[in-house]
């Protein structure tokens, strides 16, 4: 299997890439501003799950396909971008109802919806494919064999780091949202800002270049 040095090296490489705000972080922040801490945390967990699915796909060869095929990469990227833009527009249209949402606890299924949305973002996040498709293979000990298993274990480290980072961003954004939430007018501003942030993520994903 891989050595402790390889594990530490990949953890540091993951940390450097993760701390730079990308589509995942911006999406979690947008959800925190629009819907609050609970939705943001569910989104962060869903995003982590989506990232791990990407890692699993890379382990069986899909990541290589997406890295080498411009067509496959563009399809995944555009699909994710359109979905994010749709979510942002929906958040803006629903901004006037946010005051009631803040006062009433969200039903359990709302958490599942947020986790689902986060999973979709994790699955379509170009940064995940760069991390698991280009960086992760460099820290695998191919001579030891069991390469897919090594990649899946190493990916857990990155996913955990990412989940902690996303949750931290969600907590911080939800704290700011609570301050704005004291006024109904501010609530609408928050909803609009959250929707615009999500749309911004969609546009960012759409224009993100292909990395070879």
C-alpha cells in the first residue's frame, strides 16, 4: 500500500486545492445565505458524497476519460452549470418567503433535497476531477498493486478535509445570514444574494477551462 509520506503529501496537496474557494464553497455559502445553517450543512455533506463518487469513478477509469475527452468533460460541465443556474433562479424567485422559512424549522425532506443538490454539485465540480483525476494518481504506489483500493482510501482523506472546509464556510455564512434576518427587507436581500451567488457558481462552472 502507500506510505505515510504519500498519505501526508496527498493530504497537503488536497488542502492547498480545497482552501481556494471554488464552485463547491460558493454553492454552500449561497445556500447558507438563502436558507440557513441546516441547509448549508446538508449541502456540504452532499457535496462531500458527490466528491467521493467522483473519486470512485476515477478509480475505475471514468476520471481518465473525462480528463482526456473534451466532449465528455464539456457535457458534465454544462449539465452542472445549467442545474446550478436553475437553482439560483429558483432561490431568487422564492426570496420573499424566506422570512417564514427562518421562523419555521424546515421539514426533514428539505435536508434531503439540500444533500441531493450538494451531491449534484460535487459530481459536476471540475475541481473534483482535477483533484482526483490529475493529482490523486501521483500519490499511488503502483508497484504495490491494488491501485483502485489505494485511490479510494486516499480519497477519503481529501473528502473529509473538504467536508470540514465546506461546513466551516456554511457556519460563517449562516451567522451573517442571521444578522440580516432580523429585518424582513434584509431577508429578501439575503435571498437575492444567495440566488445570485448560486448563479455565479453556475456561470463559473460553465466557463471553467479544461485542464489537461
